[in-house]
C-alpha cells in the first residue's frame, strides 16, 4: 500500500517535471531528464548524504519504469492535462506526504537525530522540485510562494510527537500523511502563503 | 589506448568549459572552476551515486594535470581557438564516446541493471556540460538543441546488444564508440535535432 | 578554540546566505534553506566526494543550532545589519580561513594528495556561496569579482610548505589562517581583483 503510494507520487512528480519542461520548450530528452530529476532528485540527494549507495532508483527499476510511463503520459496528453489539473494536484500532494515519510524513515534507519530526520524528509519531498527549477533556470518556486516545505516540517514534527505514543506504524503513517495532505489542500483553497522577507 | 582517449576527452571538455566561461567574462578562477567541473562533473556525479568514493579524479592526479593543461591552452590560445573549432569539436566528440563507455563499465562493475548502466553512461558524458551551463546561469544546452544525450543512449543500447554476442571487449568498445562518433558527426553535418515539445 | 571558530564561521555564512535571500524577496522558508546551504554546502559536497557519510552536520547538531540562530539574527536585525557590515565581513573572513583549514585536514585524514587537499579546502570554503548564488539564480559571485577562492588556494599552498618544517599543528593553523585573513582584508581595502578573461 505504502509502496503503491510511493510509485504514484513518483509518477506525479515526473508528470509535474515534464509539464514544467515542456513549458520551457525543451526537447524530448530535456523533458525526460527534468521529469526524471523531479521524481528522484530528492531521494537521490538524501541517499547520497546518508551514504546509501547505489542510490534508491538504481536498485529498484520500478521507479524508472513508472517515470518513463509518467513521461509518455505527459507527452501524449499534454494538450488535455489542463483539464486533469485537479487530479495531478492530488497526486502531487500524495507524493509530498509519502516522500516526507520515506525520508523520515530512512533517517531513523540510519540512527539520526529527529531534527536531521525531519530535514531528510523535507529534502526528499522538496529537492526534486528545486532541481527542476534550477535546471529550468528559475528561482525555486518553493522558496517564493507555496507553503510546501513548511508542510513537510509540520508533518515531520507531528510524526515524532505521535511516535512517542507508541502508535502502530501504519496508523502513524496514515495520520501524518493525511494531516499533511489536508493542510496542503486547505493552503491552496484558502490561499495561505508565507510573506516575503526583505531587508527594507 | 582507452586511458589515453579518456585523457584527451577530459582535456577537450576542460577546453570547452573554459571557452564558455570566458564568453561569460568570468575571472581566471571562475574560468578554471568551470573548466574543471565540465571535465569531471559527469564522472563525479556517477561516482557519488554508486558510492565509489573518494571520486575518480581524487585518486588519479593525471586528470587534474591535464585539466590544468587544457585550462592554460584555452587561455593562451583563446584568440586563435576559433580556427581550431573543428579539432575541438572532434576531441569533444571523442570525449562523448569514451565517457559514455566508462560510465557503462562502472555500472557493470557495480552489478547494476543495463538500463541503469545506460543512465550512468549518459550521465558521465553529459552532466559536466549541464553543470557548466547551470554555473553560467543558462538552461543546459543539451536540453534544448543538440542531440547529444540521445547519442549516449543509442550508444548504450548498442553496447548491450553487441555484448550479447560475446565480442572481445576491445572490439566492443571500438564499435560502440565509432558508431557514436559517426552519429554525432552526421548529426552536426546534416543538422539533426530534436524538436521542442510544448504544451500548445 | 578551533571548533569555536568553525561555529562562528558557520553562523557568519548562514547570516550572509540569509541576507542574500532576503534581498531576493524569498519567503521565510526559502531564506532558511539558503542560509543553511550557504553554511554547510561546502562541507557537505566535500564529505560526499570523499565518502564521509552521513555528512558532517548530520552528526553534530551544534551546526544546525547555530545556523538556526544565525537565521533568526538575520531576520530580527535585518534592518540594522547594514551598520554591522564590518563585523559580518570579519566573521565571514574568519569562516573563509577556518573552512579552508578544515577541508585540508579532512583531505589529509583521507590520505589524499596535497593538490586534492587544497581543492577540498577551497571547495569547503567556497561551495556554500556558489550554491547560494545558483539557488538565487545568479552567476556565482566568486567567479566574477572577489579574489576569494584564490586566497583559499594560497592558504592551502602555504599550509603544505609550512607543514614540511614540522611545525606544531596549532601554530601551523594559526599562521595559515592569519595569512589568509590578512590577504582578504588587504584585498578588500586595496580593491585587488582578478581581471575578467574574455575571448576577444
């Protein structure tokens, strides 16, 4: 179940990367790389930093296959994807929740401090999008507008609070990801955002 | 022989990085870093991802020396390099072929799946140029115009098809790299390129 | 003492990152990430390349705490920091010296060649700022104007020359970092800079 959500999240991230790249008028290879990097970038950085090499997607080809599938879906349906915007957003939000949990888990497996685990969870969920924006020569969108990473951090803190209560792992995952998804949906509906900080 | 070609490719990549950086009016240190990163960036990312650390160029100083040589050649002959454009392009194409093969080999050494090996080969050949373009604040050129990475992928597929026939390694390398070099030369001569994908 | 200087340098780098990000009108999370990356980026890249994982800041939470402190100082005093420009510059310069020494040390611990150690020292001191500029969508400032990295290289060479004389480690560190700090101060006072290289 968790693995299935992970795959759905990966595909959703690949789709979002492919769409961004097509808006930049990149060629098919460029679009593929951006899709790939958006999908696996966060997990790759996390694995490299904690020393889990070869990195995750090199050891489980399912990720590669589903990214390729996401890529072709993006290309074939590119003129109709506007109508699917809501479904895409939902998948992306699922990805956000699942990727954060995976990052938290890997941090715990490596015996890292909760603060570092939360950093790893946030990195897993956000860094793919950051790399996508850097490759497309933009200031990463999550630094500017959406409360995206903030949700990962809140999810991470909630995870460790609930963990103290010795909840069953499945329930722990379920609650944390549902809360994160709910906050994201509300954030977009009610247009919550962080104000820009500037010096003057 | 193979090692010699690797060194030539490294130097050619360093030269290409230095030229790009000089066009951006960077200072001598900036030019050096861009030259270095263009030359070793792809191999470094590959080594980090599969866990071969310290990364390659830290263990064989010849790469460092030849990059330094390439850097000084670029600076000294910078006003004449336009006339050497054809030789530079040839060296760069040799680099493309050799770097792809090295990436494939390292993937096989790490017992990774052929698809991942092809990804590693492409990464080794392309990522240096991608980093060069990111540091110079451009959308990477290989995402936009040239069929560069596509050649790496074709080379990688050919490599695994030929490998099934139990060819001698030297012949396998020779055929694969010659085919890649030939495709690149034809691609430039006949102006083959991938069309931009866009949403509308 | 050395550890204390390292912490001061980390905080100074975090401050400098936060200020750059606030000038780009990023949101509070974006500012935090840029502060974090500026502070630990160089050491992280170094650790990844030589295979010291999990990377440094994941194993010593003091870095994280002081970066968070630097972040809040930057936000709270953001309207007054212009007046503290001199102190900030001094801290940043201390960071430059200390980070270079740490990079050199880690290289020696890994039994790498002096040239590679100097590269690691330079990387540790400079790469945080490079990442900050890439994330803010600028060509890295150290490639364009300041003689920053050049000072790291000079410091590295001096370090290995002095090391041959079998000096006590503390004295070796003290001399090297003082020379680097002195060069930086003079470079800014007397406006030393490297000329742009360009092709025409």
